[in-house]
C-alpha cells in the first residue's frame, strides 16, 4: 500500500538520479506532476491509507456482518426517521456527528446512544475548507466536538471520520495528538448526489459482502427510503448489521 512518506522518498531518489545524470530539466516537471497526482488521489481515497491508517472494511470477519454508518447529522427532520426504521428492523448503526449540529439537537445524540447505536466525531464545523485547516485548528475542532459528546453521554469518543473522507499530513498529526481511530468506508452510496433511491440501493448492494462499511447520510428523505429497502435486502440475504466498533472489535469510547 502506498504511503505518503514512502512516496516522497521514492520521488526524492528519482530527483537525485535526474541530478546525477544531468538529464533534461523537463523531467523535474514530469516527476512533480506524477507526485502531485499520486498524493491527490491518496488524499481523497481513505481506502489507500495514504496519510492515516483508517478502518475501511473488515474482510477477515468470520460473521456475515456489515456496518451501516451515517454522516453529517444529527438532523431534526431525518435522524428520528432513521432511528425509527433501525428500531423497526432491530438494526444497529454508527452516527458520525458534526459538533455544531450536536449543539442544536443534543437530545438526538442521547437517543442514538440510548437505542444501542454508536456516536463518532465528524469535526465541529464540517467546513468545505477543512482539509486546508492547520493541525491546531483541526485539533480544536476534534476536541470541541468530543467535549460536546462527553457532556451528553459521559464517555470520551474514540472514533473520528474526517469531513469528505479527505486526509492530509495536518489531519494525520491532529489524529495522532488526539489519539483517535479514523473510520472510513468501502461502500459509498452517493446518497447526497444520486436522486433515485433505486440507483442508490443498487450501488450499495451490487457487490456487497461481509465486513463492508456502508456510507449514508441522515440528511435527506431519499436516504430514509433507501435505508428501509437496504435493511429488507440485508434481512433477505441473512446479513447482520452491527456498529463499527463491533465489526472491527475495537472500543468506541474511553
């Protein structure tokens, strides 16, 4: 698996070779473009574990389990509907919550935990420029959100999912400082982009297998529709839905 440090070392060696053999200068540009492409792809795809070691799936599981995860909540309109459907099908899920939305809907966070689901940290602001934040600002966002969670459920959250699934050296260092575990996914529903529930469901289920982590968002009506259809599919195919800490056999809280 490609790692940021190894890639940097590899390209540094190539630059030294270009220098040593006095090769054409345009090769520096070629090398830089190649490095930039690899680093951009690695930063945007958590499954590469390019900057951080994220838990994206558990293909080694001996049980027919999958983890359904929800980002960007809680939502006063849609999170209660999601919780109702999960209860109807006796299913468990993991909710990666945004700090400023926790402040607006604290009782929903308590309800999520009371009903047997897991809460994770999804930053305080979920800013569109989060991946440009300094390490210290990212640490502040993580700590602020963890404090909000602690004040509501009296445990320290250990799970973090970076906004948009983007990682970089600043996020890596912030994770190291706060000692959190990054949780990614390997089944992206695109429920915030695809409008037709059938297409979303097909995208999730067409290659689904034990150990997969499914990404949804408790922020739209179509996700609510897809969730019920998905849970019916999982029941028919004898899948068990579990929280991410159970799937990976880790601790969600300290």
